[in-house]
């Protein structure tokens, strides 16, 4: 479920991308308890000549750097878990990139469950319709919309509302 947006000050490399993705997928599962099959990682590269720290490009400093943010559902991880994740991710990037500038950043963003989701469903919806909470599982796909009206699970629209909406 988390989405990670990663920027690395380095030449683009499929091998480097694979190593970074493997590191982050492993840490995100092991420390934050997120499911790998719904974890997405997007990696972008920035030329070290174009990455400045203190007004000096990393290329002139002989340093490497990275930045990534990860969006997770609010209240699903503790402060201690997040601190451990940041420490382990920094150490992992240091092993992969070498000569890492201290000004490399990790931002864990706690996003409200009602404002975050994938597959057309919010995390709030998934929580309220999970097997553990209601005894029901989510259908494979959302129900189809009818008459070009939006579908709101659990809210039935009367014929008079449908007719007045169609007249507009």
C-alpha cells in the first residue's frame, strides 16, 4: 500500500534501481510491516552536477545523496518504528551509494485513511470492509456505476433523486 518516491544523485542504472528497490521493499516490510505486493517504488535520478548542498554541487564535493518520501496510512506505525526505518534506510543507502552526504533525506508521511488509497478504494473503506472487521471480504472490483451517477457504497439513491439528477 505504501508509495515511495525516490531521488538519487547518480547516473541512471537498472542495477542501482534494483538494489534500491530491494532495500526499500525489504525495510518497508520488515520494519513498517507493509505488504510487499502492494508497495510501489518509483525511482528518479538527478545528475550530481545538478544536486546542490550548501550551494555546492555534489559532484564538486565528491559525495552522493538521496531523498525519498513514503506515504503510509496514519496511525499504522509507531514513532519508534519510523525512527528505526529512517536509520536503517540511511545505512542501506550508505552501503549502496557510498560516501553519502549527511544531507540526504527520508520523509515518512502519515496520510489520513479517508484521503489515501489504491485501486479506487480508500484505506478507510478497506478498513471498514476488511474480513477481520465485518466478516466480509472486498469484491474483486467496485460495483459498476449506473446512469452515469457516482456510486457511493452503502448509500442508495432513490428514483426521485435519480430522475431529478437526470433532468439537469
